C-alpha cells in the first residue's frame, strides 16, 4: 500500500475527511478554499488584456526559454453573428507570461490566422494559415518560414506540398506535418519525406489538433469529426479511437498536460451564428472524457505548457479577449534543486508531493506505452526513456513509481502500483464509527465552500 500526502482539492474528498485527522484536513481545506477566492476553479487570471491585445487565430509556442504569441488578430462581430479576424504579422515573447516584449511588429511573412508555429532544431518555424477570414476573397498560405530569434525570418519554402490547414508537431527528433491527404517528415525542416500518400481518416475539417501524448502522435478531430482520434508511433500506421462522450466543437485546443489530455473551449455553429462551448475536460486515452468545473468559454485561442503550467491565451467568445489564464500542474519539480538553498532545513519542503490522480495517470500511460518506450529492450525504463515517452512526467513522479529506487521503472513496478490501494495521509478506509462525524464535517465544509466560491465569482465579475 502506498502512503501519499498532498495539499490540493483532492485532500478534501470524503475519504480524506473521514479517514484522516479531521482537524488537520479541514484546516488544509479551509486554506485551499481561501486560495480559491483569488482563482477560479484552479485557474488563475494573469491579465484581462495582454499587451498584444484582443486576439484570436494566433499561434503560440514555447521556444528559447520563453512563451511566444505569433500572428492572429482582433475580430469584429458582424450583424449575422459571424466573425471576421483581421490578421497581423507581429511576434511577441514573454519569460513569465506576464510581461511581454514585442519582438517583431511586422514580420516578412503575410499577416495570417490559423497558422502553425513550432520550435524545432533551435529555430521557430511558421507554416500555413490564411489571411482575412470569413470572406470569398480569403487568401490561403502554404509557405514555410524559420527564425532563430523571432525577429529575422527566412523563407524556407514558397509552396509546400501540404495545404494551409496542415498541422505540425515535433516528435522523435523530427518535424512532422499531417494533413488530410498525407503525412510528411523532416529531420532539418528543409528536406521532406512523404510517408503517406493517402490517410485513413475521413478528411477532418479545419483546425484539427496534432500533439504528442503517451509516446505517440495523436490527431484529434474537430467539428463533425470531434469524436474521432488517430494515433501513430511512426506516421505510417494509424489506429483510430472513438470517444463516446465529451464536447464536440471546432477551433478548440487539445493539449497534453499533467499526465492527461486537456480539451478546452471551441464553438458550434448553425444558420443563426456561433455558440461558444463552455467546456474544459480531460482524458488519458482519448476515449473517456471527464468534465472539470472550470469555465473558459472561447474559441480560436491557444493552450501551451510552460513552466509546469497550462496556459490559455486569448481567443474569442461573446466578444473577443486578450486575456491570459494558467493552471498549475498537480506535481512540481523541487524548487531550487541543485542550488543548495535551504539544504538540511525541513527535508522535503517545497517538493510538491504528487497527487494520487497524477501518479495513477502517469503509471497507466507508461504501462500502456511500455514496449515502445523501452528503447534498449532491457525491461526497464530509465528517466530519459520515461520522459521521452511521457513529456509531462516529472522526476518526483518517476521516483514515486520507482519502488526499489534503482533508477529503473519496470512493468512489474507499474502493475503493482496500479493494482494497489493508495493511502491518504497515512490513514485507511473509514470505519462505521466515523460516518456520523464525517457527514457533519462534510456539511460544514460544503457550506464554507459555497460561500467562498460565491464570493470569488462575484469578485471575478466586478
């Protein structure tokens, strides 16, 4: 049995309240509820309007130790409830998500929206996109650009073999582009090999999402194909996964974070206009999706993982927004590790103990992709092999799963962990004598939670 203590909202579960010391747990929960007063459903608002202003259809990327926002632009709602995005060709960078620097006011590539930006081989790469949206005269771009610093750009290709709506991702030390008619791979961004001339999917519509999760590339459909997902470890053989539940929307974001896939926002449309989807949900297999209590209704935004946080940037909903939100990961690397600060004082302080959910999600993901992750075939995953297969893995989670502490994760260790009970705060399951106290404490806790959350929402609207 595992003994795990944590301080997040999962510690306020009935199991924790009834099986652990109630006084200590309730104090911890009270502190968490106070924290909720300045956040919203575990999301923190960094800026209501960023320096880059109201923006949708932009691209974001993590590159050279910073968070980047590239292109996109403001939109103007029309009388038909459709929207027009007026694209820009500017480039912004931030090292903390709060203070932003304008790197390029007018890059040499044409102003655009719905393009791709990726960091690969020490350079920023930009491809695809379109000009002024929602019109018969829309211009579509199939060029490819690269930059070392975001300010100076080089045109690598005038006309790529894929279309303007292709998706790009970095996987297995290569740059990949996936479109409805093919799959391309490049080791340097300049020379490309076409791996597939025809794809097995049903020609998903604009704004699909291509990401790396559980050691594979995933193409997640959108719009009418929103419950269709395809996975591949080589770009040639693709396996289809269909989700039976979850939100179906276009122009949403799909991002791997904290041992799960996060699907945020989007829109649905009919003849009367656009309707924003108020949906933040997670999955560990692209099949079963669990809704969260967050509310970030928007579309044509971006979501990126940076500094152990999931960032949501811009987009539009009822109007348009240049706001910035983030959510902390449930596990955090040791602060100041290797710096020598605080050595010998309060062992384990600031370590960020992993939650049960994060541990189980990581263990399941590594178990599912074990064979592919075990590059040398020795029956154990080193830290390098494990993090290559699961980029969101942290050293703390790796150490918690490595039961014998030998630096290798075996399939047996993962299986034992997944089959074992997790004990919260060193306590077991509640006995019959705890039930009365449990419900009394739970009632008080729920009342306190309701009051604080109502205050928090009221403050957020002020």
